[in-house]
C-alpha cells in the first residue's frame, strides 16, 4: 500500500530523540488506498538508533476529507 522512511531529521531538520511527544509528531498521507470493510492493515516499524519507530494513531478517511 505504501512505504515511508522516517528520515525527517535530514529533510526538514527534526532532531532525532528517544522522547515521543507533540514536538516529534509527523503526519504521513497515503492516497488512493482501496480499503474495504474487513481489510487488514499491517504496520511494521523498525527502530533506528535512538528513534523507537512508534505509531501514535492511524486515521482512515475518504479522499478529500481532512481529519
């Protein structure tokens, strides 16, 4: 469905940190996903250095809707 490499410390200057808070939050959008009732979504995170690869929340809305 989609891939994302958590490397924003290099692209927008976010400093790597072991702390999870609003200062380290990032929003990633994948468009054009075809999810139906009963679909399974698998999220795999791989920690890198001091970054723990957390997922705070997932939002699924129809295209054009802002959460």
